[in-house]
C-alpha cells in the first residue's frame, strides 16, 4: 500500500527561557600526541546494553594538526572533533558589519532574498561587497525587552569553530535591529533532501556520511568546545548540506552552555526544542543534559534511514521503526526511495540498533555522542568492506 504524504514539518516548542543555573558535563579531556595520531581520553565504560560499541579510546581519523589541551582554548584539528580555523583565519564572529552593508547585501531585506524562517525570525541571503555570500538572520522585533535568544546565540557561536558547524561571521545590534551573519550553505536542509525537494533522493551512503558528520559536530560541542554546549534542537531542518553533501549543524538559538565541573550533571530549564525530537526525561524533569541531544540524534537516525518525519500519520516514527527492528524486520523501515542490498541491509540493522540505544527513556541507558560517532564510523567501514568483497566476487566469476 502506498504511503500517504508526509506531514508538515514539526513546529518548534518555544516557551519562555529560564535562567536556572545548574549544568552538566564531562570530565576534563586529555590528548596524547604521537607521530601525528591522537587518542582521546574520555568515557571507557559502555552504557548498559551496548556491548559492541568501540571500547578503544582511539578514534580512526585523518589528522591535519595537533595540540595539547590545557586550560586555554582547545585547538584540536582532527576530522570530526577539530577546529576548522587556521592561524590566519578570522576567529568566529570576528568580522564587523554596518547596517548600510547589510541593507545593500540583502537589497534592503527584499522578499526575493528571503531563504528561511524560524523561531528567531527571518533568514536572508546576502552578497557582500567582496563577493562573499552570507546568510543573515534577522531577529523578530520585540519592544518588551532584551532579546535573550539573540544574546544566547551570539554568545554560543563565538565559542565554536568546527567543519561540521555553520561558521559564525559576525553580528549587528543596531537600534531596533539584531542580526546574526553566518556562512551561506547553498544546498538546502537535510529535511528538504529527504523530501526530494531538489528532485534527487539521497543515496544510503550519503545518509550515513551525514549521520557521521552530525555525530562529529555534536561530539565537539559536548566534549571539545571551550565550554560544553547542549544544542537542544538537533533536527533534520537544522542540518544544512554543502554541494558535496557534507553536513553542517545550524541554529543555536536554543543552545545552552554547561559546566566543566564533572560533579554538575544537568541544567534545570524550561522546555525548548521541537516536538518529536524532545527527550522524554527532559520533558518530565526539566533537567537538560548532553544525553538530551543524544535522544534527538536517535530520532534523526530513524528519520535519515526511513525518510519519514518524526511524527507520521499521527504516530511516532521512532516507535514504529524500533518495533520493526526488534521483530527482525528492519528492511520495512528503509526509505522506499532506496533500493535494498546486502550491505545496505547490514548498515540499516546496525543504525537502528544504535538508534534504539539513543532513544532509551533514561539518560543512563544512552551512549555518548563520541560513542555514536565511533559506532557509525565502524558501520561505514564494514559496509564498504562488504561492497568491495561483493564486487571482487562478481569480478572473479566473470573472469572464469
């Protein structure tokens, strides 16, 4: 039976921000550098029920530079967890802008330059005098007082720099205008690609690559940023894709800085996020942790492999998917736009296993984002090996 059309995208749950003070995080991290390879020292105990997660603290990676972590800014440049910044580049938010420049770049905020809309306000495409194309988030005008979402996003963006995070260029707070300027990503959102807005469905290998990119980005936020950060709104609509389908996580309006103190386990705050992606434990207790992002990532994994919105035909897609997985029918979850194969079915099964762990009702049962990245990396390596083996077998048969 043909599937009914997808539901419209879920709306953001945007309640008033709270300023409660307790926060969550990880123990101090150490990096040992040897012959240009890095081993990350982090959690070594796998969460309950994840016996096949990588136990080694080494993460296979391509290394472009290295540095020790200390009390100063962490400058680790490892694919997945490193800074994208070189010593010659402008630091995040280091560019200055005038209102005249922005008006010229956007043709005075012309509707023809409008490329998106969110809880923060409108997003416009702009072209600077030097030819650089940028995205400009224009805050909704509010006469009630300071725009805490604007201040929060600027404060967060100034602290991060990673290849899989949208680069922050600068901001402008002028009279009644508040603007955030970031790099322009030309290929739309992950959700648009899952909906085939651009005419071509994403192949399975690209979806797995995107999942790994996103896992790298969130791992960086949780473990390797100057101060741990909880994104709080991980969803397909907040994942932008470059022309070569590299993923960049965007929209830090709901993000929360946390503490480097390992004794502090959570942030007490009112609920913010998007319906369908919200951690149920956070909804019940108002206690936000890094594992809340892990839960949202589990929802995203199911969305990636199924193509469905988190709420589909008035039911939770994740519950439907995990039910098929536990009953041994994982292939029923695969997006019908993707053709099945032994390597895809293998990877699908493993991804759904990871998603089921991420979607545990309590934070103790969920993996860390670093473990998610390691596990996904292994899935990609093993599935590529299967494809290569199959190709060699076919080649061997044809030569006989």
